[in-house]
C-alpha cells in the first residue's frame, strides 16, 4: 500500500524531483565536477564517503525542502547511509521531500538501437528493504539510441515488467526509457516511444499507476497524452545532457511535466565553497528548475 500523503505530494506537488543517484561508475566524474580529483581517495569506501558527503550537504542545505523539491532519487548506498544521524530517507521525509531509490544495475550492450537493463535478481529484497526505510518509489533506466520499433518495444516491455514487480512490492515505479538527445533519429524515437508506452499503460489492470521519466521531446507537447493518462501519477523529465538553461527552456514548453534533473541541478556546486556560497548556488539552481517545472510557456 502506497503512503497516501506521499502519493498526493508527488501527484499534485508544486515542485520537482532531484536526482541524487549517480552510481559507482559515474561517481568519480561526479566528484571531479564537485571539485574533488581522483587522487583524493584510495578505495571505493572513501570514494563513496566523499559522494555521500556531497549529497548530505545538498539534503541539509536550507533551500532543499519540500516547498520546491517534492522528491529525491537516491543511490542504494545513499539510502543505506545517514544524514544528520538519521537514515537518509527519514532525513528527506522530515524536510518534506519524498524519497525514491534507483534500482537498475546498469545497461546491457546495445542491440536493435537500444540498451536494456541488466538483470536484477535481488530486486524483491531491495524493494522490501527500501520500503522498510520509508522509501516511496523506485527509478529504473534504459537507453534508446535509434528509432528502432522492435528495440523500443523491448525497452518499454521490460520497463513495465519491472514496474509491475515494484508495484507488487508496495512501491511506486518511475519508468525511465531515456531517448539519447544526441540521437540522429530522436524525433522518430520519441514518437515510437509514445506509442509503445500508451499500449502498456492501456494494458494495466486494477488501480495500478506508474510514473514516467522521459527525455524532453523534440516536439513540445508530444507527451501530453501521457500527462493526461489516468494510469500515470506524474511525468518527469531528465536533463539528458542539456545544460540547465537549455533544459529549463525546453521543460517550460511541456505542460504538466516537472523536472527530475541531476547534472543540471548539481553542476555548479563545488566542494571548496563556503556554506553561504553553496546555499546561494544550490538555491539559484532550485529556483530556476522549479520555475520551469511550474510556470509554463504553453497554455496549461
């Protein structure tokens, strides 16, 4: 059973979802962007300790509250850690922020223009542990590089199969079939993805709902049918490599879609900043992304 208060916050909240879920492979790059060079740690434990310190600093910043940040996606190790002496999900909940967990274990090699998710044999155990910690939902990512209908259909089918497993575990799935914004067939891939998602949504039974995390479409408003679909709790967008100003301009063109940005949220933060500088930088990013999520340049 989903927490009704969290469900309402995510469905109706006037804000966006922060993606704080870089995993092992992308952690050194994230730390470098934060101003910590690779020689600053001698093993994985120290590396993850440094990235947890960055995430803790973000979560405890005065501007990081449920007023504008309605949810946050965590990496598994972040979920298992503590912020201010409390389990990370609890620390988020106390700030009015709904916690999610990244569950995918990375991507398979490309086939038919897409990359499916690797198997997740321990998913049920992770779902049970996450729910016990107060986590509301999950996020799983695949990648679409070409407008290959067979490949895109396989991505969407796998995403919804995992999504149903998440629902059975009592959590809300964020289904994320990312279209590579550098794809030469991006517009065509967007259209095929829309069609395949609608098929899967229409096949859901009972009172099941899912969330969708999608690349910003080349054609503004393309995903309106997903925003309006009764099986969709909320549609969120990834920045996908766009810099924050461009991502915000594109997001504002799409009604009903809110941000779930990672790099576009955190890019300007540096380890060396004073607390006041850190707060000013993070607060500015939050305000910009919140504005694009809630004030649209199209008719609502």
